[in-house]
C-alpha cells in the first residue's frame, strides 16, 4: 500500500513538472514521435474518439476530472452550459485556462482522491485518468463518479490500450502484473507513477457495481473509451 501511495504522490509531482511539455505526447512530438505511420494511426483513431464523443453529446453542466492542459476541455465547451474542471496541478490548469479561454469553465485545484462534489452534474468526462487510478481505489472512485451525476446523467471516458508506441520512446510499459510505471521528463528526471491497463471486462463489472451503465469500445490500436449512464431511479 505504501508503494501505491508513493506512486500517487509521485504522479502528482510528475504531472506538475510535465505540464509545459505535456502536449508533445498528444501531438506526437519529440520523444513521442513514433514515425509517420504510427503517428497517422494515432491521429486517425483520436479523430474516431472525437466523433464518438460528439455523437454522444455531453451537454449542460459538465464535470471534467483531471483535465490537464485542456485537450478535451476545449471540445467540451462547444455543448456545455458550464464546465467544472478539477485537477491537482495548478501548472496544468494555468495552461488549460490560457488555451481554452472560456468563461464557461470554472477550475478547481484538488486531489481527486480527496475532493467531494458539492453538486451533481449532467455529465462527467475524464480522459487518460482512469489508468492512473490504482485497482485498490477503483471502486471508491467510480462510486464518486456516480455521486457526481444526476439520475439520467451521462459519462464519457477515454484511455489508452496497452501499446508500446503510445508512450515516449524511452519509456517501458509496466509488466503485466504491475500497476507502477517509470516515466521520464525531457530532462531525464524519472518518477514512479500508477498506470493500470484495465480490461474491458473488469471495468464493465466495476462500473456496474458502482451503479453505472457503461458500453466500452476500442479503436484498433491505441484507445478505448466508455459511454455511460447513471440510470434514472425507478419510481414505485
Ligand atoms: C494523463 S493526464 C490527463 C490530462 C487530460 N485529461 C488529457 O487527456 O490530456 C493526468 C492528469 O491527472 C492529473 N492528476 C494526477 N494526479 C491527480 C490527483 N490525485 N488528483 C487530481 N488530478 C490529478 C494531472 O495533473 C494531469 O493533469
């Protein structure tokens, strides 16, 4: 447990320091450039996920967990009335704010394992966050997602399949039975963080146990994503 807690603390520091170089990963630059073929597949599959998100139509008051630099916050503003964006890193939030520049977005700096929602939302979104939630905390986290949603509220999440070229060329994926991954910054500093490659089957069961309906899809190489719903309560 101590190893997990240390990795949870390590990943907060890692993302604070990585904030200014973070987008290189999504845009396949520097150490994340895996050659034109792999990059083209990445961008094509990211586009497929964007279409799926657009068709699922998250609207109203949206909660975005761990928004980072705003790669998805910007997209979410198109249909939102408001967005509450909660991230532990002030550095990530200030980049997000400068990029998105929308009065619809309210930012909160908080640790998602401690933060409790003050209201319920029409929709919850999280991208590349679930894989940073250790198995020991998955049930508690998903019950929190349930508590964040109004009955009938929607959720959408996105994360990465176990694929070597999804990460930097000097990173190694964790062993199959490990949830700890070593990550480096551009300057070579290294950190131990949580990285879990959940199977669709275990996620399906965990979302259901938390009272959420979920349909999990995957793109051919890089991504998996979930379309979810908090059922309306059944009136007697
Ligand atoms: C992989 S990034 C995902 C960012 C964004 N959602 C995306 O898809 O590009 C993970 C994010 O989680 C945040 N984070 C890490 N630990 C956290 C914690 N305990 N509570 C809240 N946010 C955390 C980091 O600051 C970072 O912005």
